[in-house]
């Protein structure tokens, strides 16, 4: 399994008692429980699968705006976005 690290973890008393009881009922050590919980938490978030990369959604052209529209003029861009869609 490679190099092992020792560490100290602060666990509230109630949770610690529940963890110890769980370990006794399942014939595992607290170390095994913590390792399994950490592995499950990491795996469920996809950390081992690599970093998510969003597909490139760019398109060719000049900013995609109509000629003569200032890209910093958000009010005009908003108005053009909703043009013909409602009141």
C-alpha cells in the first residue's frame, strides 16, 4: 500500500463512540473504518478520475456580436438578447 502516515484527528465523543461500536459490530479496526470512509468520500467526488475539463465552446468570429455593438455595453446586449421574446 505504500508509505503510511500517522495523524491525529479530533472526533466528537458521541461520534467516536458510534464509530467504535460500528467497528466492534463489523469486526474492523477504527483505522480500517477511517481509511474506507476517506476512500469512499474521495471516490464519490470523482477525484481519482482526474480533473473535469469543460469542452471548448468558442466559435469563430469577432466576439459574436453584431458590427457596431460595444462589448462593454451590457444594457444593449441584454436588450438584443431578449428582442422579440415577450413584452
